[in-house]
C-alpha cells in the first residue's frame, strides 16, 4: 500500500534520557513496513505537571504502511517494553519513554484512546520546536494553520533549549 506520513513526539525524563530517545527511535525503525525518514535535534524542556526532571524531547518523521490504530498499538508496546508504567490518575508523572502520534497524514481521529492530531500540539513548545525543524509548512488538518504559525503563537511558558551532544 501507499505509506502514510507520520510525525511522532518522543520524550524521556528518567535514566539516560538521550539513549532512551535513541532506543525508541531504533525500535520504531524496526517496525514492519515502517521507516524513519527524518529526525529533529534533541531538546531539553522544563516539565509540565508533577515531574521534577527536565525532559529530553525530539520529533521523528516516519513512513508506515500500518493504519493509525495498528501503529498506536505498536508504539504502546514499545513504551511497555522499555519499562513505561502508566499510573492511573498520574497523567503528568515522570516517564522513561513517551511516544505520541502527532500527525498521521491528514487524519482527524477522535476516539477515546486515539486522538489525531495530538490534542495538545498547539500548547507545547517542546513539540512545536522540533516539529518546525522537520516540517514548518505542514498544515494542521483541523486548525488549518501551519506548524510555524503555531510555534509563533504558542504561549507555553516552560523553558526549552537544544541539548548539547554529550548531555
């Protein structure tokens, strides 16, 4: 079939954050009928909510022939294999790895367990900054504005900086 163009947010704020992000990217690259096309720089961002440690964040662009629900299942399995514990009621806790589907082609999905585009893209500098590196002209299918316009307007007060090569 025709490959779908997917953008995935990767985040980690426990343990070796940089290598957690790298491992997640490698696991995604090994999924069937899937390839990693591009990746952003790695950023370090001040946490939202209960987490104390800063996050390492990046965005990758992939092509996959899987459907979005199939692809979501695979991402959740990777999170689980890497030791992610989803704690009931603790939405904003620390995590070894966090994988979010940001965009899946121009799909608009609004299911309980799958929302595409990711509902908080427009509020999060740590998503918009790496995303704008890869696809500044990409149009958000439900807001109908580009990623670079969203970045220009974002109100997110949390600090973010590019991570140096050795951090």
